């Protein structure tokens, strides 16, 4: 495929100058316009105008030559109040009138939910107790590697500096081992000094968090989750003895939001890769700086390879001590574009054309026509007369007036070099050659300059020209070759042909074994590069292509780190591989020099994702990925000149993204009485006040803050959900309006990223857009496309055709897997907040009653997306801030004629140059906005106008509309105030009427709803079985926790398996452990006695709450490991804590398969069992801090009291309370026998008790013996 090229009309020096001017202009919020020098040529002004268009700026030239002035302006978005008239359709009005007639005295209770509140719980946070003692390290196979690192030589100095200073800055070169070794040195020092320790090490990305934790665990020769663990958004691996926790910065912030006292139990906080300056890291630094004095035992360590040390020293008032650690002693050879082109002798077709002079047409555009006529005259005078003045004039035209040196006259095609050679002017010839004259150009009679010199007898000049031609053919000068390349490729595109040429050079000239890491701006570029490599001449049998990007599932990253013997590994990565991640077999790096970066314009609320040059710090980090284990090479696809003009450091994220989430979190982290802006303005580099004020205004509109910036009850709930505030509001409203399922799917998708893939081939782009739009099924909704994509993917997965479906509809399979896990995660958070009850029948079925009612679902989406509304105006749309917007090219509403009475909600507005695109669009009726949007409402009885948040003024046709809106608000407020509130019959009537009104309005405006909107999520592992909706939640849990998958399904067997109708167990055969003995005096200690002995203080003991006689207790009891059951926890399950007086009671129960309940527990459990609930029993003996096992109730013996009941033991792993503090009440050890747990908590603890995730291939030894493992053979 031919490469698409775009020529650059201006030299790189000028382009760099303009880029620097624009960068400073855009970074300065106070500067609204700039003027450019009046000596710019027409072509230079044209280039500036073009750059303005791409950057979304306005430009204007005024005046006359030669004093024409060019001015550039920032486009300021408007913010106007929108006014409209509104009336219901006849059917909807009749519905509302009928409701008002039947409920004339119904008035809102005016519940106040805007009290300032602080939350005392959060999901997704760290849970740990006091610092723990650290076990001795067992050195494995990494001892030599660790000792070879530069940090090892400074080990004692590092420890002394950290111990003697409150804050330490570690400026360590790439490859020094700081990320993996510094925390280990602290652990080893704590063990040596017998001091308890707890370290939290933050990372900016999930991928690096998991990879580093795995590496450090491997170096310590311990299982992950023992001394070293990790926690990220969707998964964690921690244990009761975890002393070193790697986590993302967001996880630590969520922990601090609940209780700042958690840092009392932390001895070290390490913030790694601090140079990246993501918004959460800067936010965390504000908090640590303001509160560090409160924590006497806490020490802060800031680490990076490319940090601005002086900036951090100034921020912390010169308090930190600075450690500088050199990098690994493997040299890295860096080749910038100038050197790379010459090294590989790269000449594209476009470059060949330039070398032949085709670039003249571009150069001549910058030259005045009169000068060219004068050049023609001068050339002829030199030929005819050959006077010195003529040659002086010739050189002046070239040097001063910038006439191209290779210009040929229009009559004969003579160049300056030909003229000088034909007249024997050796000094002029040498001058022209040094200036870059091309010796290969031929005139119209096919003579070259050397040919003319030879014809006129100037042999010495002919020899000089021929020698120079030979040298030029072998290798052009670096600068000359770079200039030619620069003319043929635009700064805005990635040159995949050059990447392929570099790969081929590495394979043919260096070696074809060591890995190649290629840095690209984004995922689309990765896909494009992958296709180009596969379609190139590179031998596909000798390479293995891997991808690495932020959107990939954690489990998929391991392929990147796995060696590929016999095949050269080529890794295509975004900037996620810049830091922390070490890929041992990578020796070569190809750096595109580009990065995708999001910017935000706070006044208009518009964002843009642009590809731009990376910073110097990023370029340095990328080069450092080469040569981690041997000398490496890095090929930069930017010139040395461009590199020297780059920004030194990346612009902090807090200066270029929306601040809604940080503003909301500030209300929990800032001291009481501190305003949001005063807290955020304490950042290392202050965000613009306009950005802060815009975010605060958005949160007030959302209902998360009141007008005094106090956190509302709704805002408190939004903080508990690990998604953006507007998405969290959708989830809460979906519970209130009882349409949880479809909203949960849509929010999970929007929280991750769109699953749709944008192909790079033109024909496939059209096919992909067509397939995507077909998923909307004519509903005029991109959100419908998202929902249907997930539903159809699940059905395809049920038939084991999910891969074909993803390929047909251009959908990312990995993204769909993440969306499903995110969906389950968010559902668990809703349960933890109390919005989704744990009781089976009252849970998802009831809360999805209206899931098949698309108008109501759209109302929920609108409540979160407001004020992102587009209004029709003739043949275009406008918003409250932009005069004109268009639908994104991927939208199902693009090029569709829309009813002028419809409005549109959208997820995001972005600028591509001066054009505003709205993305993820759905058509709605005005009634949807009138009844569901805004938090500050006013109604004027005099003129019948409803004012919503001072943004919308709606003239309603009847006061009944206002009254019904207040009733809806009252219902919402009461539910927000008490998430566990059950609706009254009147509430149900209000909700039903609301649904009917919206449906009638949609119908009157011609909006269509496809079938199946409310289909319950499917996840079927066995296609032989019919779908049981009660199995859904556990099925999704198994995807989030794959190690639990072996326990899914009870009583469901394939016809070809277990024909003897015995329960089907896990794939590992269970082998009982004979002759097991236990110490009855405590948990986790084995008895030294050869036989089990009954305690002398008692002649009998209890099983459950029944006293055993002496005969029953006399014989030895052998307690074998319980094989994990192949079980799904149904949605109708109820979970109860059973508190026996002694652990030995559990042992006997395991042996006999019965349990005798206490009277108060027996009555409650028997009643629920008879009602059809699935009863799960979680055992934890009094005086212990562990759960010892889990069983299910099989029968009640016809309800006879005080009679042992048959139970089935499901698992007997031990689960420490510290492992489940994110699931249950912190004082779980104090709950009474028969205490009921919420569904989500009970389910997760059940799976933990059934299976030991640290050792999936081992069977577990139950109860009292800890987790004694027996290897399966």
C-alpha cells in the first residue's frame, strides 16, 4: 500500500518556532490574542492560519503588504440561558390529568437532602491493620541480578537517608532498580531490626502496579499476596501479612477519603514515577504536605528518573533530602532522525522525487515572481558575458533573496551550477556545492554541470563534480537528508514505512533475536502499525507481535513479558511502557516521539484528544527501556533540533483535564471549613480558577454539592462509586427508577471506553460505522448501540461465537470482558451503599422492573448527562455553550434527519480544530428534561415558567407539570436519604405514571424502541443448560475472579460427565489427608500428640449448641480436607454467621455433616428455608479472628427444634478478618450467632472459604491447622 504523505511547506526551524509560540499561548489562560511579526511571507502566514485551524484557534490578517499583520485569537465559548415552550402530547396530558384527578391531595414531603455530611465507608479502598512483622527473605534465582543493580551499591546510604528524613527524593536513572529494590531494602531492614512495617507504593497505571508486585514477590521467592501484594480498581491480591502494598494512586486516595487516620498504620508511602504528574498524584501531594506533621511514624519517598528535583524541593520548603542514583552500566546508543536516516540509508519514493528536484515547485511558492524573472536574466548574462558582477548578482539572488539554489531558467533549464561550470568558475562552483547544489540535475539538452565543464575543457571542474556526485550517491549529509525527509512527511502523521525500515535494519545488520519496543501515540496507531508490519516484507515466521496499552486486561499483559524463543518479539506500546515496566529481552527501542494527550477548555466544557510531541522527560524514559540486560539502541523518529525544542517536562494533568472528580473528593480530604478552590490552589502547579469554578458549577448542577459547596447526601453516595460523578448519578437514579440492568451496562461501558474499534483501512471504516449504527436499531441512540453490543456479545458467547461476533461488528473482545467485570464491580458497590439489597427476591428482579422501558432508561441517562443537551435550530444543533455542533462520524444520528421537536443528550463534546463534535448521542423528548434534570428548580405561577439551574427556562402549559415534577423530586430525595427505603403504593403509582408519560411522549414524536432492551445479562458456561437468572451474579463473579470458576454450578452436569450421578468436583482429584492431628488450644498450630486427646477439663463437648456425650467424643476424629464443590451461589441465597463456642465443634460437624442451631438462629433460618431460600452458613468460632468454613443447609428435619440438621460442607479454607474488612462490618468479631450478611459480602466470603486463590492446584487442610497444603499428584 502506498504511503500517504503530506509535504511541509516550511522549514523545521520555522515550524518549531510556531509550535513553541502556540504552546505558550495555549498554556496561558490570561492571554486571549497574539500578533505575529509583519515580515512573514504569504506562505508563512498561510502556514500559521492552517495551524490555527487545527488547534481550534481563530486567525485574521489585516493591513497591506509589506506591513500585513496576523493576529490569532482564542475562541471563547458562550454561556447563554435557553428558553423554550413546552406542552405534553394529548395522550401524555390525559395520563397526567388522570393521575392528578385520582390524587388531588398528594403533596411532596419536601425532604431536605442537602445537609453537609461525611461518609464513613467506601468501596475500592485499602484495608489493613497495624504494621506487621516482616518474614526473612528467601533468596531465589534473582540474587545475582539484584546485586548487579546500581541501587545495591548504595543500599546502606539509601536506608540511612530514608530513616533520617521525613521526606526523601530518590532521583534514580532508568534501570537503577529503584521501583523494585528500594521497598525491598526497607522490608529487609525492618526484619533485621525486628520492627513492624507497612509500605504503600503508588503507581500511575494498573499494568505497572500488577507487574511490579509480581516481580518483587518472585524476587522474594514468595507467593503474591504474602509479604507483597497489590490492589487496583477491579482486583486485589492482599493477605493478613502483607507489608508491601503496590496500588494505584486512586486506590490510596479512596482510602484517605474515608479516614485519614489510616496513615497511622503506615510507616512508608512511596510515590513512584512522580514525574508523570497525573491529577491524582498532585492531589495526593497536596494532602500529604498539609497533613504530614500529624503522622509521626510516616515517611514519604518520592521517586523518578526524570523529575524536576528543584520543583519538588521548593514545594516541600527544601525539607526533603535528595538521593541521586546512577543507572545500570549498560550503554544505550541513541540515534536521532538525522543519524537514523543516514545509518539505514533510508530513501522513500517521495524522498527520491525530492532528490530529483521535484521539491522546487514547493520552494518556488515562497519566491516572488519578479525575483524569478531577474534570476532568468542573470543566468543568461552569466552565460553570454561571464562578468564578475553577474556572478555576484547570481549569488546574491540565491543567498539573500532565497531563490532556490537548484532553480533552472525557463528557456534552457540552466542552473547556477551549470553556468559556473561551463565558464570555469571553480570558486563559484565550490561555493554552490557547499550550499547544497545538486550535481545530478540535467538541463533540457540532457547535460549535467559536469558535462558542461568537460565540453568546455575544464577537466579539473569536471573531476570535482564527478567526485562530488559519487560521494552524494553513497551518502547524503545528515542535515541534507533530514531536510529532504522533512519535506516529504508531515509532523501530524506516523511514518510506518520508516518504522518497518528500522526493523529490517535491526534484523539484517544487528540481530534478529532481541526484542524491539515501539512507542506509538495511541491504540489506533498500534493497530495501524501492526497491520503495516504484517503486510510488509518482514518474515512473519520470525517475529511475534505483542501489544501493550492502558485499555488491555491485566491478564493479557503477561504475553509481553514472556520470552519467545526462536522468534523476535516486537512490542507495540503506548506510553504505558515508559515507566516501571521492565521487559528483560527488549534491547531495541523505536520512539515515534509522539503522545496522545487530552486537553480541556473549561468555559465551554469542550475536550480534545490530540497527538503531540512528547516531552524531553518522556523521550529520555523511552530510551531507558532499551538495554536493561545488555547494551541497547534507541532510534528516535525526531531530529536533534526538534528534541532540543521539546518541553522539558509533561504538562501536569491537573492543568488540562476536567476537575469534577477532584473537587468532589476535596470535600472529604480538605479540612472542615476549607473551600474547594483554596485547597486545590495549594497544588504544586495551580490549576486555573476557571477550571475549578466550572467543575464546582457542574457538581452543583448534578446535585452533588449545594450552593455553599457543602457535600449533599447524593454527593456522598457518588463518592462511593468508582466512576465519574455524572455516571455515578445515573447508577443511583437507575435504582430509583427500577431500570438497573441496562443502565449498569451502559455506565460500565462509558466508564471504561467504547468497545468499538476504528479500522485504519478506508473501506473497513465505512463498514465499521455501518455495523455500529445498525446496533441502534433505528432508535436514534448511540447508547442503545452500546447496550445492544453487550447483549448480542453475551448471546454470541453463550453459543461460543463471541470471536466471530466481535470481528463482524468491529468490537474489541478484551474491552467487552473488562466491561463485564466493571459491571459486576459497580453492582457490588451499589450493594455496599445499600441501594441494592442483598435479599434475593427483592434485589435485581424488582430493581429491573422497568428495564425494558427505554424512555425511562433515557431519563436516567439524561439526569446524569445534563446540561449536555443539544437543541435543534433549523438544520443544525447548538448547545448552551456552542453555536453549532455536529454529530461525530461514528454516531448513529450522523446524516439523519431528526424531528425538530426532539432534543439530544450527549456524553462528550470535543473540538477538532474549529469544529465541535458531540459524541455518544441519544435523541430525547423535552419532557425527559423537564421531569428529570437539574437540582435547583424554580416555578413562576404568574407566567408558568420552570427555571432549571438558571440554565433553562421552560414555559409549561399546565401547573400539573410542575406539581408532578415536585412529586418525582420528593421520591428521589427520600430514596437518596435512605437507600434501603421501600416504596409505598403511592410511590409506585408515581413511578408508573412517569413511565407512561415518557412512553407517550416518545410515541408522539416518532421515537422507536427495539425489543429486548431489558434483557437480563446472560452468562452461560454450559450450553446444555437453560438459563437461570438466579445464576447470573455468580457467573459474573466467576469472570471477575477466574479462580472461582471451578465452583460454578450445583447439580448441573453434562450428560457425558459423572454418569454415576456423583457430585462433580474440580479438575484436580481430591486426596484426603490421613492421620491429621490438631492442637485444640489455638488456631493454626499442629499438635505434637500422636492421637487426638479429649481435654481433661470436660467429659464431653458441644457440636453446634448440643452437648455430646463421652462416647461420641472418645474416638479419634480424622478431619479430611473438603474438596471444593462445583457450585453457583444462587440469587436467592441468604448468608448467616454461625458462632460456635469452640472450634472443635466445627471439626465434628465436618465429620458428621450435621449442625445443631441455637434456638434464636434456628427459628429464623428454618422459616427462610421453608420459604425457598438457599441458606449458606459461614462459621467463625468465638475467640478467633478467622472464618473457618462454609456449609449450606440441606433440610430442617421437618422443623423439629433442638435436632441436628443435615448440612453440606462446601469448603474449609481459613479467611482472616483482615482479608474481608472491605466486605463486612469492621467489628465482625462482635456479631452474634445468626447475624445475616449482605448478599455481595456473603457470596465473596463463601468463594474465599471454598477455594484458596494463592494455591489453586493444592487441596486445603481445613480448620485449626491453618492452610496446610498437600500437593496433588
